[in-house]
C-alpha cells in the first residue's frame, strides 16, 4: 500500500513538472487587425479563426479599431504573453514600427498583412497588388467619364493617410488618370478610412468644387459608401461618378443599382491565409526565408460581373 502511494505521488510530481513544458509547445499567434467594423477584416477574421482551429493553433485576435495607440498596447500585451508569433495590419505604418521592433528583439516573428510597417524588417508582408488595384480603379472611372463625354473638372480622392496600402492605391490611380485625362485636377482629402468621415469630406468637396466635381475615388469600402451617402444626399449621382476599393455586400448592391461605377476587388481570405501560413511555416522551420513582399491578386466588379486584372470574366 505504501509503495502504491509513493508511485501515485511520483506520477503527480512528474505531471506537475512536465505540464508547463507541454503548454509552451502550443503555437499561439497574436493577431491585431485594423478594424473589425470593416467587412474586409470581418471576413479575414473568420477565415483565420477557422484555419487556426483546424490546425490546432491558438489564435488571440484583437481589434485595434483604427487606434494606433491601442494597437501598440495590444502588441505589447502579446510580447508580455510570449506568443509564438504576431500577425498584424498596422493602423499607422510608421507608429507601429517601434513596438514591432521590440517584438522581434524578444524573438517573436512578425508578419504584416494588407498594410506594411515602415522602418522595421518583419518576416514578410502579404498584401494586394495595390498599385495595380489603383490603376484598375482609374480605368473604370476613365471609361465612365469618357462615356459621359467629360474631360475637365475635379476628381476627389478620399484617402486614409499614413497607411502604405492606400498610398500605393493612389500611386496607381493618379498617373493613369493624368495620362488619360490630363485636364482633370485631382485633390486628396483624408477620411482616415472611415465611413462617417468620408461622408463629411465628400460633402465639403461638393460644397467647395460644386459642378466641377465630376468623380470620386475612395480608397476602401467604408470610404466608398460614405462618399456615396454624401453624393446621394445632394442628388449628384448623375454628375459625380464614384469608383471604390475593397468590395462588400453594400457596395455590390450599390454597383448593381448603378450608383457606383465599380470597385477594385481584394481577396481578404486569401491574403490572410497567405500571411498566416507564412508565419506558421517560419515558426515551424519549414520556410525560414519567405519573400519579403508577397503580392496577392486583385480584380474588379461592375454591373456585368467580376473580372480579373487582365479584364477576363471571373465566376
């Protein structure tokens, strides 16, 4: 009987000793996304959660809600928790660099998705080919303005300044517009990527430019819908042509109704999984040298359906 008690006690001690070791072998990924108010990130979130569950990976996912300071604190929490890796869409490309450097210094690999971080050497960055996406948006607007026989006026770009992905979209949009319609003036107004602010800056632009405002390029889905709200309120749908970026259920309905010319389409599920798998492969040692930049395909959606970047119809 005494020997049995000793054996039970020894087994219990061994269990206590080895439990922390086993717990630490679990892969834990800290994810912080720019804003879960946006359907784009809602789709990415659900895809990541499903994939993580299937792989037995613990996912700790937080919403920065467009607040760079909040996102810095989220990353600091992940560092304190000693997560295995961090996946992030920075709210501000420059502001997040110091804390991401801190994570890397602590031995925690970082992959950025959709928006890059400036001034920090992360494992990899996965994002849409946003320069091409901006050009595709310009092509749609140019075609509509030509149909309207409009070659002069002002085009408003509803922006989210400080974010690399949106700046790349503008980088693709402006030269294409300038080349095709050189007499059109382009102005940029910052809406911080948010619907209510996009509506406000669009109303300001309508007030300022009046009949000269002939078109709008909005850099994400919320900005597109905010701009549309302002244009509808002023009964300007016939005189202001809108193109957007991202694509969601609301914008699809507006495109099908003829209120928006079209959207550049991103694929958040594909982008999120590519970033997630890159991080997991790096952690496991399967691929310690992934490409620093991994572009993800883009397409377009107009009333006649989806097309790839070459203009071919998609299902």
